[in-house]
């Protein structure tokens, strides 16, 4: 009697000693309960890895393996297999020649999938093997939410025809009708899909931008904006109303900026969205900032800081009083670093109070105040109030003026540990900035413990990381000698080629880069004597301080980022 493919597969596993007979029997029982393939059960139970399974099936069944990250699949090939079918069977069309369709499959033994795809597409199916994870990532990358969004748009149009788009004047919009429109299933699903796709792609911000004849959706991924979707203009007002309703904003207000927030739960995680609505020429632009609390629990050790800088930070936050300042432009990761510090200090024995504008992350166990200058609750007034609450640790969102700086510094001298941020280019520049605000140098010298300038640099994508050659002349122009390269042990240099995982950018994820100025007695004396900042910086570097450029170069020499990224995020030596 001829053996089935399933029997051959089981025999292969036993012969190659991947599993025992007892393990197989248990897996078959579990398979009947879950109603899925035997290979899925074995992978789930950790008896065989996806890669080992792919190699085994490829060798024994004479089906070639494929690395999907090295392929660029044409859009017309993708259209042959609908997204719903691709997700249902976890398959991906790779190429079509004549009436033969090459189909990437994690389980080429699934003859039902082969038959169904063949009947649906009217092609003869030629299977190749890829890992289940690779196929899932490829489906997400190629199909994304575009086809589902197209269906929702079509449903929302409800046979609207091909008439020209007419931009309705904001004051003429029927609010009651707009509210009802925003609650319709297609609009709700559209907004949900925009949010979910953004989170899947690791986006930190979502930009919803009305244009003259369309609505553009862009995601900020690893600090760079990427276009995600373009939607019909007719859906604009309903989508905006839906987001306003979710954020508890006034949907009748279209002339003034508005700020709000809402929370969603996805795959067991709660994610906050901070919402900003700004009136522009063609409607209202909405920017949503995704705030994932999971990022706060990772601790300073996981933010990518170098060991020396981390030690200085840990020493500073253990001190009972004084001021720690973080500097850098918007989007440089200052808030995440500050909240990670607060998280590590957050115990029942400490009274931690923050004043922010806006409150970015809501953290249990910490008292958080939302500044509101419109009603007189400025940073300075809020600080005065919270000092009467007997705090141990204070976090001020940003020092913007003399009054706030003066109160914060005096609080740090009377027994509180104060954390805050400033907008300066480097660490030493913070001292000059405080003096320019009008703070007395002796107060600055007495209160400051540590100042850190921070940037975020993109990490090379691990899936498409490859060696690159960099001419010696490039290092010479940057003042990096051969001895420095040898001391760093840098023999090979790397960059990302671009793949599905990183959306062909070559980067995946970001890490913090710090320039840490530790305030010692000599620097305190220099501050009191109003010594120029370049002299303070020169002294600090003699004591071992590494500049932002030097810290970023260290990450490049360690193979974590690229030289282009080092030059992008640093402006000086």
C-alpha cells in the first residue's frame, strides 16, 4: 500500500530521531484536540524547530527551500492569491510562469491547501518550502492592511459612484449625521486597522493628513516617516470624527487645535495614544503618538547605553538630592529615559510626583500633574504646589523659563531629587542655558549632579545585515586613525541591505546614545567662575567624558549601527 505524505513525514521524524514514538503519540492526541497539522503541534511543543522542519522536508520530499527575505514579489503575482486565502493557509505566491504558480508553504504536506489554492486560482501549484514565521512576516509586509482597507473603503462608499469630490465647508457639516457616519462598521474598522497596522510596524506616530483630493496616512518608524495608505477624500470627516469621539474631543470644533488621548488593548497589551488635532487648509490634521508602557519596564540597561555611561547614571540616581538633566531635541528618547529612571525608583517608600505637559505615560504609584497654562497651572505654579506634598523625587517635564528653573534648582538643594529636560545640543550647553535664563551660577554648581545629552540612533536590521567596505579616506576625514580602529577591534563594518522586516530601510529598532557630563568639584568651581563652556567640555573630556559623536562611533565599531547613522544624529565631535 502506498504511503501518504503524512505517513512519510512521521517516518522521517522517527528515523532521524527528532522525536520518539511516545512523543509522536502525544502529539497526535493533541492534534485531534486542536484540529491543526502535526507539524504545527511538534513546533508548538518545541520538539522540532521551524528551520529543522524546513530542511528535513526539503531533503526528503525533494521540495526546494526558499528564503523569502531575498525575493521581491511582483504585485501582479500577489493578486493571484487573495490575502484572506494566503492568511488562512499561511502560503505566499512567489512567481507565476504560464499556468504554474510557485507557492511558498510552511507545510507542503497540506494537500487541502494546495488543492484549494489550485481550484481558486486555476493554476497548477508548484510548492516550495519556507518557515512559518517568514511566510507570516512576508504576508504582513506585502499585503499589510491594504486589501482589507480597500474592501472597507468600498463598503463605506456604498455605491457612491464616480462623481467629483466636493470639499464641504466645515461650518456646513451636519454634526448629527457625521456622528452617525463615524459609528458605521466600515469607518470603525478602518480606524482600527490604521492603529493595528501602525503597531505591527512598530510605528511611534501616525500622521493622518488631509490633502486636496485624498487623505494620506503616514507612519513614523524608527524616527523616519513612511507613507502607509492613501484613502478617498469622502472618508475624511467620518474618520476624523471617529478619532475625536475615541479621544473625548469636541467634534463640533474645527477652528482650534485640540489635544486628547485614548487607550486600546491589543494582544493582551494596553497602549495609550496621545492625540493632537490641528486645523489646516484641507481639513484637520491628526497626529497620534503611540505610548507603550511595556517600554518603561525594560530598565536603563536595555536602552542601548554604553556601560560607562550607565554606571554614571546609576550612581547619580542613587543620590538623595540634587538635579539630573537630560537634553536633546524632540523625539530623542528623553521621556522614555526619565520614565525608566522613575520606574526603577518607584517603591512604596518614595513619594514621586511629576508635572508634565502633557502627561505621556500614566504610571501606577506615581502622582502625575498635567500642566495647564490656560487656567494658570504652569510648571512653576505646579512646582510650588507639589513641594508642599513632601515629595522625595520630582520630575519636571521641561524647564522652559527662569521661574521654573529657579524653583526646581532650589527644590534640589532642600532634599529632593529633581529630574528634568532642556533643549540644548550638548551636555555642557545646559549650564550656559541655565545661566542665560538668569539662574545664579553658584546655584547651578550646588544643585547639578549630572547632565546627559541624548539621541536615538537606528539599529542595523539583523535579518539583512551584511559586511560593507569603507575606504580608509572616510575614516581619515572623520579623524579616526588606524590605531583607534585596531584598539576597538573593528575588523568588519556592517550595513542593512533592506528586507521585508525593515521595509527595505536596512534598519530595525533604535537605541539610545548618550553624552554624560558628571559634575565634579572642579566643574563646580569652573561654573561659579563663569568659565566658557568649551573649556568645561575640554576638561570633562580629559576626565574621560565621551562626546555624542564618540559614543555613536562606538556603536558603529561594535557593528550595531552604520556610519551614515552616526553622521546623521551627531553634529560635532
